[in-house]
């Protein structure tokens, strides 16, 4: 079964910045030789995650950040920060909750998503970053 690997690069602002990467995946699918199968998206790095949400301003710009602030507060005390003398212990915890990857079924070069479901990258780091996402397609 054929396998293709394609990169996606995204500029982020950090601090729980949510980026809809669905259109970027669709661009890769339109150029791929694989029509039906599975796409796996994997973000390189330990302070970002990939998931699906309804990408709308209330959720993307407020609700997710408020949730993660309750779970892993930015001003919390983290041993990671003592070890590395940095400020992103909460970023690592938040990213580990989301996870670095997502698998999505592909049919006729389209991700099989619900009407209100988009694939998003969430960057939890404390500074802007250029994130690299690996898209691996397997199918026919």
C-alpha cells in the first residue's frame, strides 16, 4: 500500500494559539496520489498539539485558553522550569493532554470530518513559533 509524506509549516503566536489547519491538509490531499485512505498529522515538538474542534472565535480565542488555564495555569510552579530555567512548564503539560497527532479517514481526497469539525493545531509555548507538521498518507 502506498505511503506519502508531506510537510505543513505554520506560523503561530504561542500562548494557546489555535490555528485551523484543515485547509492546509486539503491542499496536500489535492496534490497527493492517494485518493482514499488515512491521513496522520503529527506536530514536531513537545509544546503543541493537534485535535479537532468547532473552529469558531468563542471556542478558539477564549474557551480553550480558559480551560487550559484552569488545568495547567501559566503562573503555576513547575519543576520543568527549575530544571531548564525557562517559563513553559505549563506548555508541556497542556500539549501532553491534547497529544501530538491525529488520524483522519480520507475519501475522494477529502478528510471525513463533520460539518462543524475542523483540524486544529494548538501552540501552547510562550513565544511565537514556526511549527512543522508531518502529514503521512497511506491508502490507494
